[in-house]
C-alpha cells in the first residue's frame, strides 16, 4: 500500500521536512497519518498487501471517508470484513471512496444512499474551463444541508473538474 507519507515515517512517526510542511499547511493531517498507520497495521495483521494508494481521510457527518486510488474492493474485503476491523480500530464508521472518474460517480460513492442525484450538467466556458453542477434531490435536503459545503470541498479536492452542488428546490404542493 502506498500513502501520503513514506511507510517507515508513518510507522515510526519520524517525518521529514516536506511532510512537516504539508501538515503545517493543512495538506496533510495527523488523522491522515493515523489512518494510514492503521491501514498498514491491518495489512500486517492480515498478512496481505492492499494494491491501493491511500490519499486522505476526511470526516463527513458520522463517517470517516477514505479517499483511495486503485481497486478498493481489496481494502473493503469479503463482506466488508477489512473495513469493519478498521472501523473498530478507529472507533468510527468508515466509507471508502475511489478517486477518479467523473464527479457524479465520486459523489455517489461519497454519499451512498444518503442522497439522490436529481441531475448533473457540465458547462464549458469560452476560455476552455469546465464546471460540473450536480443537483441533489430536495427529499434529502434535511440530511445534506449542513454538510453541503464539506461535501463540495471534498469533491473539489479529488475531482479534475470543478464541482458545484445545489439542492433541488421543492415543488410547491397543489392547492
């Protein structure tokens, strides 16, 4: 497994100047390192190597979202056994999200069944930039309203196209 810091540094806690600068600037957090260390310990206890690259761990509601590259199914394990063990070790529910692909797929992985996507569109400006706008169903607004800025921030960290999230406006009930 690859991670945001060298394996030996994650296990020993001895970081180089670059890693310390990344922590100080907020590009990397102590939680990222703690999760990477827990993933490495899980690999060792299972005597199995996960063919993924762990990038970041971001809190989202009551979950800790792990952003990874590669075949995340190996990390999840049979019937979610590996993630369950990691969840118990970290004391928090875990969701694993695969980086890459389009923003709509990334959002679907990130939110699971929490929200329904009502629509998505990508706009192209004359100067060549793109932006994807994703509309989330109004039915789920109460679950997402407070988390929307954090979700949008997470999406923009791992999407190649800027993403804007909006909640669908509820349809008025007929009189």
